[in-house]
């Protein structure tokens, strides 16, 4: 395993990172190290202060450090560091620029591999950091560490009256401060004469309190080494931070010399070449007499070239009077900085803030120092634009989202476009997805005079015009980002406007550039803005266009959503009103048969009634009871439709028998209620006696009875005919009446949810049964339709798929199918399981008439006990489902354990297919629903008792 020479120093250290931390605190020099565990660089406090970088206990991540390095130096520095990491080099020495307080400063670092881990990988790199910014631009050798530093920066805070060095070292001109903050004048005491020190102190205090922006004062300094020096304090205030004054102590011994203390003459100093500042010197005739190396480097001209006044003027050419104002500033001796733009030889522009160097110890030339603030102004410009952008968007958002509505939104938007883009013409259009048409909502940014002239020349007003766009064009313009359009207006229109009209638009609005952004969000296209301009738009202007489009899209989406919500709320209100109206009507429909049942039940208590009248009353009660049952079943089914729980159970059904049973029922009804004015007819095709459908018999009966009920209800006299025809693979069941009929406009409404025809329109047709019928027919894979005219009658057609065929004809006549079978259950024992005594009494009466013997159990447990005690003597069980103690499902399972051969017939008010399946799963052999019809009960019992 290869290790560097330095490896032996640290490899066995118990805590290498802590060890290096001690080194940093002890040495207090430009020391740094990198370790593989944290992948961070750890700097000493001196380096951090020099670079102006903040760091936590983990140091600085490599990427964060490299982001502060000048782009031209970053790759070289990264490559050198990578070579150390990959062990391709053991040490390195490199100069680079690093960003400090908005300016690039030169630095130098030396580094070496210090340690490897057990796998042989580099784990620690150590190095030293040098601040070489003060020596980078001087042709003389760099100052060695043993010699004094000749230019040292400081900052001063008036709030606490303290100074702080900004240089990497604390030893300045052999003055050592005792901490981070210090008092400069106390440090100078003993090295400057008392009188001169008092003058410096007094002038400094006056400067701090005054409105002056700059300070300059020279003094004699006699240091500990007994060597006399001429120093100068210069300082400036910054309007952006009134609580901080920055300055420097400058050794100007090399700038001036003493002739026995009398006169001083200028020596052009190397000092002025040591910093990234423009330094110009002007003689008494305002001609340039000096410029430093940094000025030559940045401007691209040699000093001898700059001495020519015509060339010097070119630097200030952005504005004709800029050079004149600059010279006036030089002559004025003012204290406020002068800011201007200068143009370099390569065409680049620099923003420079110039300051006068006041009276450099009786030197006759005037010096101005320029600071490159281009980056600062660029940042300020970006901030100003950002603030403007945020302000515009905020204001537009408030106006569009809070104050605009569907009627005035585009007008408000246009007014804001005129305010933000005062020299641009904006066209706003909306889009209707229902027909692929766009509508020109308005053109803004045009004066009234130009607009009138444009309309007269064009011959028509584009505002309000609608144009149909092809789907591919809509897809093309549904872009999220603002774009520059490279095509002409005629090409953009895709032929919707003529060539001449396009040229008129381009001429009147001075169109050289076209930009477009759309109102688009969530895959929905609302329209867009087309901007015409004579000049190219900046990236900033395009970003503002995008902000405007996005805000408008939000406003459009909000308005349309509110419109849709309002429409939904209105629909819900109407639906709720129809629901309440329908419930009121259904309540009336229920009370009608219930009133008849209660009324005729009370009349039956009259002992003087003869048998004929009693039988008539009983028949009426039965009829109204069945009607009431159908109404309740409809309400239950309607609720199932609401929940999507309506189910279908298919089986083979003889359609002729089904229709004849219905015919028999309604014939008795018409006779019972003495409706001699209505003739009931049935129409069955010849040769179809054994035609079967594979369908749900109960649901199909429910549909036909609902339709016939409506036909009878609204036919005062005439005929009601029902039957079917066969058309290829379909069977068409029809119900035809000669009643009042239905207005064609209202025919579809009667199938809608909670809908019924209002009073005066077909006499309050109840839509509950028909709505259920439509749902059932749909589940049976069929269709239902109405043909009707007011005053001529109505035909309702139900088409279903034909799932069977007739095999032979039968000579059975209608009367034979209507004959009742005689019921005889003599010597049969039937166990009735029901917790309601009235239900038992009804069943007991029926079964006793048919010759059967009954037993009664009030709950499932009693039934199990009875079967267990008299097992073989019970022929059938009528089992209720919902009972206390033990329900019918549990009782059925236990009875089947005792005697599996006993037929158990579930009899319950639960009528859903799920309940039927539960009963079958428990072991029930049959299933009948309450209220129980006599014929149904006899048929089911006959299957099991006479088998």
C-alpha cells in the first residue's frame, strides 16, 4: 500500500480531524485541510475572514467552494484537486481568483497529500493559502513575510466606535491589535506625535459626524524599528450602508521623498499598480499624466495611447458630454463619487465609480481612483427588474383575480398590457373548445387616431370577429412559454385573412417583430396574446409576458370554474326541488291506496253487510294492497338505482304466460273498479305459445305493469292494448293507449331522475316508475321509447334481445291458462316461524283452508327446538328471516343439520337478489316475499309437498 511521506506524521493519530483543528487554532495562518469522511474543506479563521466565507463545523462542501472560484480558473483548480485525490500527484501549487464581496481577488494555494486510508485511497489533503491580490499587478517581487505590508484595509463602525482589519494578518506596520475590534488611534499612540495624533483624531470625528463621503489625511510614523515612514489614512462612506466606513492605511513613503522636511516631489509609485482599481493622474492642464497597470489591462490600451486626448474621449463615448462632466469632476475637487460608463478596446462596457484622492501631501497632480461596479449595477438592475416584475404581476393578479369578471376580464387585461408595454400593440383572443373557434376580444396599445385610420383602410373591425381554426393549429399554439414568431401575419392566419389585410396590419402597427403566449393550463386552452412590436423584445419582457399569460390563465380558470360551480349548484337546486316535488307526489300516491285499505277495512266491521258487498270490499282491499306493494317496491328500487345496486337475475321465461297473467290481473281491476269505458286488449302473435326469453321475469313484469298503470291512469275512455311483435332477433313489447298523450318536448324528461311532467302538461305523469323501468330495460340490454301526440294517445315500446324460440304450436286457449288449480294439503304439517303474530294468523288461516296443520315458533331457536323434538312429523317450514333470539339464516342451518330433507321456504320483506342468495346459501329451498300472494304461496308449497 503506497503512502505519501507525510502519511507517517498523521496515520497513527487517534483523532486526525481534532488534531488538525488544534493546528489551525495554534498556527492562526492560512492553513486548510480536506478529509474524505466529510468531503468538506476546513479553513482556518484567517482564510475565512480573507475570503468573506461563512462556515459551519463541517467546513465547506467542495462544490460550494468551487462555485466561488472564477469561471476561467475553476476547471484548472478542479483538475489539480482531482489529480491529488486520484494519487496522480502528491503536491500542487496554483494561483486562482476567488469572489469576495462582489469582486474577484487573487489567491495562491499549496497542497500535499497527507494521509491514505487502509484501502490506499487518499483520505486527507493539507494545504496553505496565500493572499496575493496586493502583488498580482506589480512588476516588483512579492513582499516577503518578514517585511512590512504597505497597504492595509480596515472597516469602522460609528455605532460602537471600533475598527477592524480586513487583511488576512493582524500585524500591520508592526501594530498588533489585541482582538478582532480595536481603536486605531490608541494603537498609533507612541508612534505618532501628540499634536499630529490629536489632529488626526479630531478630523476623523468630524468626518464621521459630517455628510462628507470621503476622508484623507497624511502623517509621520516612527515605528518600533526606529524607521520613519509617511503614512496616509483614506476612507469612504457608502450610501448603501451608512453604518460602515471602509478605508485603508497607505505607506506613501515611496510616493514622496523629504528634502529636509521642506518640499516633496512625486515619484510615480508601484503602489498604485497593486490593486484592482482604475487610477488616473491629471496634471494642472487636465491632461492625463498617469494610469496604473490595472487600467491598461482592463481598458486594453497602453499608457502612451491613453495620453492622447482623442483616444481618452473614446472611453466615455456612450454619452457626448460624459467626458466633459468627468473632467469637470476632476477639476471640482468634490467629495461625492462620479459614476459613468466607459468602453474598453474590445467593446465591452464597464460601470465605474470615480473618487478624488484629496491632496496627496502637496502633490500637484490630481488623482482619481475608479472602482469597477459593473457587477453591482448588473445585480441592482436585475433586482429592479425583478421588483418591477413582481409588482406588475401582483397588481395584475389583484385586478384579474379579485376584481375582473367574465364580462370585463379581457378589457382589464388589455389596459394592463398598455400600462406595462406602452410601446407595443397587443391582440387578445379567446378560444371556445366546443366549436374550435377563436374570438378577437380586443387590440390594445393603439391610439384612437391610428385605430380609426386602420379600420377605414381595412374595411372591417377585427374585434369581435370569430375564426375557426384547424385542430392541428390549436395544438400548435397551445404552448406554455412565450415564443417569438418567425412567420408573417398572413402565414400565421393560415389563410383566414387576406394578404392585403395582413399588409395593412403590418403597416399601421409598424410590425417588425411578433411574439405570442397562450392561456393554457391543465391541458386546457383558453386563448392567447399576440404582441406586435417594431423592436425585438428582451428576455425580461418575454418573462413578463409569460407572467401575464399565467395570471390571466388562473383568472380565466377561476371565472369558468365559478361559472361551472354556479351551474352545478343551480342544477342541484332544481334537482332537489324536483326530488321534493316527486316525494310529495309519491306520498300522495301511497296515501290513496292506504286510505282505501283502511276505509274498506272499517266498513267490513259492519255486520249488516251482505256477502256480495263484503267480497267486493275484500277485493278492493287486496287490489289496493297490491298497488301499495308495487309503490313501495318502486321506492326501494329507486334507492337501489341511486346507489347502483339494482341487480338482474335471468332465467327462462314464457312470455305468453307472463302477459296473460298481467292481462288477467288488469281485467279484474277494471271490472272491480267499474271502468267500463276502457277496453283492455292483448296482442300475441300466432304460433308463439312456447316462446321463451332468457330474462328477469320479476323485473320485466315490473316494467310492463308500470307502463300499463300510466296508460290506465291517463285514459278516461277508449282502449289500452299491450302485447309484442318479433322483428328478426328482437322482441318489441308495446303498450298502446288512446289517452291524453304527451307533448313531444316533454317525452324525454319523464325518464329523468326525479322528473315528472308539471301540472297542465299531461296531468302530472309520475316519472318514478318510468325512471325505474328505463333502468331495468337498460340492465336487460334493451331500449325503451315513447311515441305520442297530445290528444291522440301514447305508445311505449320496449325492445329486448330475443333469447329463445318457439318449438311447436299449442291448441291451449286463453281460458285454460286462466283456470285456477284446486289446492289440497290435507295431512301436511307446516311449521310457521315468525315473530309477528298477525303474520302467523294470516298464514294459519290460508293453510288451514287448504287442509294443512300448522305449528308456530316465535323465533329461530323455538323452531330448532320443535324440529329437534318432532323431527319426522314436519313436512315444510315457512321461515321468516329477521327475528329476535335467532334469525332465520342461523335457524335454517341448524335445522338442516338435524334433518336435511325438510324443505325450508324463506318468507321475508327483504326483496333484493342479495337476500335471495343469502337464503339459498343458508340452506333455504324456496323464497317468497312479503306481502305474500296466495297464488304464489300455493305454487311454492305445491312444489315441495306434492312432489
